[in-house]
């Protein structure tokens, strides 16, 4: 299948390699760009644990002056890929979450107590889930230093738009609700909603799929919110076609 890969770099290229290995043809169309925010103070003294909901936060942390202090704390990662990235960065105590930020409060509540100290969420400027309110409702204190921001694409790349208009794409992989919203916006902006309805949108989660509802696009949702499950969904679709 010829598939749009909409993740920001470097994840887009990494995902493209996996698709090629599975016999698919990726077309890179990152719909977000990542910018690191310099000079952010993490304020780690007194913290009992870190929370990371994106590998982009770990990429920003890799060159941060407080990296060594951060490595000494337990870390809660949103899912498997983020947990692996944290371990690679040198974190010794990593707890893997269920794949979405909304599943982290229950996990954290089962392992930590509010009186143990504040939590520090290494965050992006735009968050899909209000982790702060959810944890504060459980009595925890949470800081959210912003280490990176995401900048939305203003257009589809020329190759992607040309293939879309010509009906030469089979699907698009969408890994976040924000990316899905940008995808829908650009389809409308370029006047290619009809062409977009011919695609199958392979979505990481139901929340991603819901961001496409207004345009009535065809969606498939991974069994679990993990990249591996999105790839498995693609394999299943390709085998049945």
C-alpha cells in the first residue's frame, strides 16, 4: 500500500523504514514540526517522579543541563516506545504506561502517594489530555515545564498533494488527535475532501478517529494505542485486499 506518513520528524522517517520493511510504500508528509524550548528550568528538587508523554520531551531532555539529576528519578512513560527511549537515555527506573496519557493517572495512583513529593511532567506546549487536573484531583502536585512545541504544517508536501489529487494513495497513518485535525483541515483547505474519502485513515486510537468525524472519512483504529498495533492493522488490511 502507498501510505501517507504524517508524524513529525524524526519519527516519520523511522516509521517509513518500518513500512518499507513490510512491503509498503511510504510518502512522507509530516503535519507537525517539533521545536525545542531553550532555557526551561525543570525544578527537580523535591520531586518523587517524572512523567513523559512523548519521545519529543526526551529528545529535548537529552541536551538539557538537568539531565543527570532527572536520570536519578523514577520515570512514568506513556507507552512502550517512550519507555524504550527513556531507558536508552539512561533512566534506570521506568514504568511503562498503557499507551495514552489518560491511562497514566490510575497507574501512578497505584504506585505513588501524594505525600511523597511533587510530580514533574516533561510536557509539550499542546497537550491532548489534561493530566494536571486528573492528578491534582487525586491529591498530587504536578509541575509541567514545557520542553517543546509543535508547529502545524500549513500545506501538504507537493508530492503528497499530487498523489492525493490523482487518487494514487491508499491510506494515511495518523498517530495523534492533533495530527488528525490538521489532516482534515488541509483536506478541506486544498479542496480534496472527496479524494480524501477514498483513503483509509489508520488511527492510533479512537480519539484520533473522532477528530476525523466531521469529514466522514473512512477510519480503522488499532487494537491498542501502540505503533506496533497500527502496523499490524496495516498488515491485516494488506493481506485481505
